[in-house]
């Protein structure tokens, strides 16, 4: 069994890109080097949107990752950087990430929204476009 996590983050202002990008690279490397990680993928999408997909051996591995730096500090800054921030996770029988396109529909229907001080309407309704993913 695998635990899949898909996140969608939208920067509210391009001035945050450098700090956000540096943090995103650090968190991606942290995920790839974490015990129990089966894979990690990141997509820079249109309109300052960034998607991530990670796969984990189990929920304990995933929780151990999110409770350590640099993930903790990065998540503490999401309200500063983003006006849309949602995530979803699910369990599947097959190992490894399913890809961002497969993760979009459960993300939109079951995704959880982060508490943000400057959210867009799409943040609350999860009415955002699917990621642009090439075959």
C-alpha cells in the first residue's frame, strides 16, 4: 500500500517567487531523501501555480517528513506567500506516485484548504483548472 499526497499552491505575488522556490527545492530534496518516500514530483503550472505529488510507504513515513525542517518552516510561510493552498491524500494498493493528472480529481473533490488570510474565491471552492501535464 502507498499513501499519495498532492498539493496545489498558488503564489499571490511574483515578488515571493525567489523565497518560495528556494524553499520548494529544499522540501523536494527533503522528501526524496526521507525514509519511506517512494517518489516526489513537482510541476510549475500556469498563473504562478505549483503542484507536488509524493508517495509514501505509509502514513507514519509521511508524518515524519511533514514534522521536520525544512517542511515545517515552509508551511509556516504559506499564508504569507499564497492565496490558494490545497492538499489531498489517499491510499492506494500500487506503489509509487500516480502523477499529478491522476491526482487532480480527488484533489478537487476531496482536497483540504489551508487557512489563508488572503484567499481567492477559487481557494474556497476548489474551482481551479487541472494541471497542464504532458504525456
